């Protein structure tokens, strides 16, 4: 199997688009979530603890410019780049009044080293007014809206206290694509009650939607979350590393090969993660995946029609 194409890598896409490496930096816009403040629910998604995946939460209250400068000072030499994408990551970053959104996004765009913005949010937190404004932003800089889809099964969404339905996700994706805005979908592989058939079905569904980028996450049990209590009480089994790799390889085989893969594994701090205990860093996990795909002579889109 040629090493030229195993799956459609985000880093390759970015280098082709910008002509050089561009690094994402995480920002905290001070937002909350509609299933935390009581609008659609309380307590948040059962798996969610923002501190486990975003370093920006500790900078809450600082200006966007300050956060960008701080991040560049911390990581600029490490990644050897002068261009960055401002990633509004923590909680739901379109969950606010349009004036607030414009103020935060425009401040990021004005920074001389920011060449694009990426906005993490929920599919039930956008409307025509927000999307119409973001369409104008997309004409001025590289823009991606990252939707937390997590699952295409309504029963699963209910179980994890997601607070919206599958139809909400597909409607938001279609409405966003009509504005010619890049869309990144987030999916979790390993949620309780789901199996390999569920995930292959999700790959087939995603392949029919106008999605540009995809992030796959293995389910992690994080301290302080509702799913951690459920996990401890019921002792259900998480996938091993090898089982997860088998799952995402099959997922990739049924996935449209035009969709760009931005992420394949989660990697939370060990002091926060109850399970799984894989003891690999992200680069090692990706290298192991690539090795197995090469051995099996398989690739993204192998079974896609």
C-alpha cells in the first residue's frame, strides 16, 4: 500500500491552502451552553468537562487579543509558524447576542498573525442572523464552524443529555453549507449503547452531508462528569486501543475520501482521565494507526460509494 494516501490529513490540507504551516490556538470567549444554563437542560452533556480538552479555560476574562498574544508567545517557537487560526473552543461559541459575537470575532480577525477563525458550537446555537453574518466573515478570512454532533442516534443524544436531535444537526449543517462556510463535525466513537454498525452508519451519513472537516474522538471518562458516575456505578467496558483503532479504520473505509480528517484520538491529561488508560501520546497513537492501515492495505473511502 502506498503511503501517499491513507486518509485525508488536515495538516496537508492547511499547507496546501496557505502554502505553509498554520497553527490553531484555543481561545475562551466567555460563553456558556444552553444545556447548562437551563435553556434546554442543566448539567451539560454527560461526557463534558471543558478543562480536559481546552487550555483556554484558565484565561477566561482576558481579552481575545491578550489570549492570542499569550498563546503565540507560548507556542510560536515550538511550531515555528507566524500564522494562526483563532479557535473559539470552550463551550458554545455562537451562544450569545450577535453584537457580542461580532465584537469577539472581529477582534480576533484584526490581529496581524490571525489568518482564520474556527468556531466551536452546537447545532442548536445558530440561526439565520448569525449564519448571514458569518457568511460575510468567510469572504474576509478562512472560516470554519465546528459542530458538536457526537452521534446520529437520537436515543444516544438523549442518554448523554445532549439537548438536541439528529435533525437539528443535519439542518444546521445544510443551512451553513448554503453560506459557503467550512464545516467541521465532531463525532464520538464509543458512546454507551452504540456499536460498530452504529459508527459505520454514521460514516455513511456524514458522507452524504456537505462536511469539510471531521474530528473523531474516542470516549474518555473524565473526572467530575456525569458519565464518570455512570461508568463507576455500572462498570461497563470501554474499547481497548486496538478495538478503537479497528473501529475508526472501518469508519474511515466507509467515509467519503474528500472529507478532511482533523483529529482521530482524544488525549486528556492523565490526572483528569479515569479511563481508558492507553498510555500513548497523540503522535504515537496516530503512527500506530497508520502502520496498521498500511499493513492491511486499506485507506479512507475504500468502501465508499
